[in-house]
C-alpha cells in the first residue's frame, strides 16, 4: 500500500511534468503564489521545475531508504 509521502511525491512529479508540457508552473514568490511561464521568466520557470523534481526524487527515493535503515 502506498503511504502519504509516496503519493505526495507522485503528485509533485506529475505537477512538474504538467508544467513542462503546458509551459507554466506555479511557485511561491514572497508572500504570494505566482505563475511562471517558460517564455516570460525562463529562469524562475526552470528553477521551479528543478525544485519540484528534486523534492519528488528525495521524497520518493531517499525517504524509504531512511525509513528502512
């Protein structure tokens, strides 16, 4: 059975993939949520994509390894 963290990691990876397909992704900017597009702000767009995939990787791969140890 899938626990919460595995489900969270899969949803986060799906959101990042959807961001790659659609060309826009949401991210925290100060106190507000902001949408970044690939065309208007490529640095922040790619930073958000990398952060989401990195977080999903650590939650999905590293957390079970730490739990098993």
